[in-house]
C-alpha cells in the first residue's frame, strides 16, 4: 500500500487524477477500521491532513460551507445555532476522540446508510461540493447516495466541502442504538421545519439501502399544514395528522434484518421517532412565533 501526502488542494486533485483508486483519508475513523479488519486493502491511501482549507468553515448569509474535514466537535461547539440538526447528530457520533477526528466529508465519502450525518443533511437540504482537475460541481445530497456505500463521485473527484442551508426553523434528530454510546445506528431520523417556504423535510438513516427522505410523508404534512393554516395560527398539530405522517415515514423505509435489529423493529422505530420529533419541532416553532402572527 502506497501513501500519498499532498501539501495543497491542487496537489491532492493531481494525485487523485493520477491514482483514481486512491482512498482519501483525513479523520480515518471509517477507513482505518476497514483496513484493520482486512475488509479493505487499497493500493493507495491519499492523506488529506496537510490540506488546511478542508478543516475550515464559513458562515454565509444563507448557507454554511463546511470543509470536508471539519470535525463533528467543531460543529457541536460553533454551529449549533446555524445547523441545529447536524449538531444534534454530531452529538451521537461515537466517542469524544472520534468526534474530534471524524467529519461530515468522511461520512459522505463512506456513504454508509447508517452514517449519522446523513438524515440531518437530507432534512436541512445540503449540497456536496465535488472537485477534480476537470473542475468543480455541486451535487444535491438527495442525488449523492447511489447504493450501499456508493456515492455519485467520479473516480477522480474528491469532496471539498458541504454546503448546508442555515436553519430558518426548528430541527431535530433522533437515533436508536443498541446502547447509549459508541454505537452504529439501528435507525435514525432527522426533520427540519422551513417556515420561509412553509415546507418540512426529512431524512431516514439505517432503514434502507441508502439514506432517504420520506417524500410522501413530507408532501402529506406540507398539504395538511397549509390547508389547516397551521403556519399562521400556530395551533397544535392534530393527533390524526401526526399519526398519518408517522405511518408514511415508516412506509418510506426499506430495512433489513441484521445483528443490530429486525426490519420490523426498524420500521416501527422510525415511525415513533417521526411522530415524536415532529411534536418537538412544532412546539419549538409555536414557542418562537411572534404574538402578532396569531394566537395558539
């Protein structure tokens, strides 16, 4: 196994172009596990730790640009206001040591359906900035996951950054595991309210071959909130609406039985998480509305 260690982003892209099979490594929290267990033996490892810009982030007017190597701990400490859903997801990642090393770019590159960041990225509406010596392109996160541990990157591309829309409303994240820490998700769910567009987005993890959105559930809830005037009047969402939303979210799952849980359990748990997180986010929304917008 050869070790490539570029000192700049341009050198990294040139190395990836020359060696398309090279596996990028920054935090290494996924890659090193696979190598240590002999599940993967790449011909080249492409170390990106000397490329400083990958560990930087920038808060813009509408979005946050996260360098691919920004660690989860930095998101938790500095970006919980702008990216609350992703910050909550970051809290559930493994141990403090791994949260100080691992980042969203690695989660995306691995593209495991159980990756903790994916539901939050789907719910928030993120884009992946992919680059190569041929240029740069933006990939909507919805189109990024192409199969089990497969993504839309071309062989010569690297993830440079992730662009995530700043929260314009409450966001929540929930995860079920076989224990309280250091655990791969049995299933996970993220939800984000977007009052500016009067829409709700979701993300489901570890309950389908890829991370997915529950689009039918979103469409149902968007229509129900609009027809009932909920965005304006701030009333409590009726139990029948919440129940139907949860059923549709569960229906969006396509889980498997494995050592962590059965397909039936995953589907049931995702429905429960959907109902609860909808309640939590809506209560937050009701609490932050201005009194002039209508009585609850």
